C-alpha cells in the first residue's frame, strides 16, 4: 500500500467475492470456527465482565464492605486493561497467538480467582487490576489475531463477529450478574469466570497450534506509554472528584497529557500506534478517531436503565430491556453490513454510522422528561435502535480498514490492536465526562439525563466529520 492510500478504501477490497470459499459457511467451519470462537470469547469475557460486576457490587459491598472504594473496582480494571492493550502486538510478535492467548486467559482467570476469595475491598481491587490486565490482552487480541490467523477474505465477517461480542456482553452481563447476586453467590460467579477462562485457554492452544509470531522484538515505548497511562488515570479520576475546579483540573490535565502523548509519538521511532497514524495523507488517524466517536456513543447504555426507571417508572426488568435495545440493533446491523463487498457501499456505511448514532442520541436526549409515558418510551426505543444501527454499520468496517492499512504484518497487527486501545481510552474519557454531566444535573434526573445524552452526542458528532475524512478517496 502506498503511503497516501486510505485504509477505508482498502477495507472495501479486503473480501471481494471472487473466492468460492468466501462466505459464512467457510468461516464458521473447521479450524476457522475454532479460531473465531476463541477470539470472540475473549472479547465477550471482557465486555460482559464490566456489566456483570456492576450488578454484583451491591452484594459485594454488603458482604465485605468498602463502600468508599466502590468506583475503584471499575476504574482499576479499565486502567489496567488500557495498559495491557498497549502490549498486544509485542506479545503476538514475540510469542505467537497460542502463547499470547494462554497468557491472557490465565491472567484473567487468576484475577477472577482472586476476586472470588477476596476478604476485603482492597484485595478485590487488586484482583480486578490483574483481571483487567488479562481482559485488556483479550480485547486487543480479538482484533489483532484476525489479520494473521484468517485469510483476508474473512476479515470483515470475523471482525463483525468479534465486534458483536461487545453488544452481546452488554445484553447478558447485567442479567447474569443479577442472577448470581439474587442467589447470594457472588464469589461463585467469579470462580465460574476463572474456570471458563481456563477452558478457553486450552482451546486456544489447539486452535492456534503451529502459528508462530513474527519474531520481531521491539523495545517498550516508555516515552509514549507514561503520558498515555497518566492521561487515562487523570481523566478517570475526574469522575471521582467533586464537581467544579477539581474535575476541571483532572480533565484538563488528562487532555494535556494526551497532547503530550501524540507529540512524543510523532517524533519517536518506537511507537504505540503504527507510524502510518502520523503520516501526512494517510487516513488511519481518522479511522481511530471515528472508532473513538462510536465508542463514546456506546457508553450511554450505562445510564439507560437508570433513566428509564426514574423518569418513566419502568420496572428494573423493562428498563434493562430498554437498555439492551441499542446493543441488539448494533449486533444485528453489523452482521448484515459485513456482507457488503463494494468499496462505495462500505464507504457509505462508515459515513452513515456516526450520523445515525448522533441523530438517535439527540432525539433520545431531547425527549428526556419526568413522568414519561408509553409514547415517550417508544420514542426512546426507536431513537436507541437508530443509534445502535449506526454503530453496527460502521464498527466492523473500521476494524477491517485499520488492519488493511499496511501490508507489513507487524504494522498491520499493531494497527488492529490499537483499535482496542482507542476504544478503551474513549470509554474511559466518556465515562468520566458522563459522570460529571450527571452531577451537573443536580437534583433533577431529567436534566441529568439530557446533559448526559446530548453531551455524548456532541462527541459522536465529531465522528461524522472524521468518518467523512477517513473514507474520501
């Protein structure tokens, strides 16, 4: 690929239907099925675990205490996951996919086992950090391994399956966690997670047998890593600080550190993101920014059940189902869009995605009101469906665009792994911003709901611009 090529254009030709084996039946059979199962399961464990733990937290606090450290159970996990995701491509290069997945699943299992036996909240947080390290590796490997383990004709469909696991995790994570909480078996739930992770570690050894890494060993980019990690911590802390100057200082400090990270990366030969990201005329940077915008939109799911219960008086079950609408639409849309084979069709889908996401969030935010009736709830559901379709249309195609950005396997793998890093950072930033907007609503839950929904819509609106730049010829 030439330096001035656009990855979104490459995505269009990644799986042209000129091979008779190009189709779902070939992908979901034999060794291909085993590979996709391992990759999808790793993403699912990570995605489900976020919502799974949220449902368990009231039971955990009632058992071991530690209410003051409540937020750190999630914050520690997410920060550790971001750090781990930065090492995915290096682990793949040096050890190959079989060993990389073994390290990831075993680390996740050790963290889950530590959670299961935690006598105090401090020990639980330590276990969550270990679990986050394994989870970050699993999330990054889910995209990075597609490029090396599957033929190019299957990249789009495999990316669709792997990406769908984020939506599936939000569908089933809260329900599963709620069941264990209801039964008073929160420790057993983490023990079960550890066992499942170990089973998939064994399956990964068989699925990726004989696949070696590139052998390329590159030093850890410490100069880039330090400001990126500190930026993530600073922005995450903003959600835990009192609203006002402390919050503004934390967010401002985080943004300055992100700027420093980009500055260091541009001048360094040893980088976290592929060098193509910083090359003039290449669209990879815009692909990542569009992924970040879509990821920001996903975070509204965390608040939908709360808003539904408090504004419309929905039962927890119905409010939970309303929260699942966006994920369900996301999953269904992307399983259809991966069959689009033309360059023009894929570019249109990528451009349309952020536009639909933003439009849906704006409508959802504008219709937030106390005492909402059935008609308003129906409008919410419709708006969230539109938003979910928007995410599903663009997400898998952006993944293929990133992994197609270079013919160098090492750079291509790094580009694919960076999707997860971008996604997790966007989750962290949006979560912190949403927490601040919730607090700005004061006693009015309707105001808080509007602030959160429309504030996130402002972030996704940027994706309309970046998607257009990423897909232009």
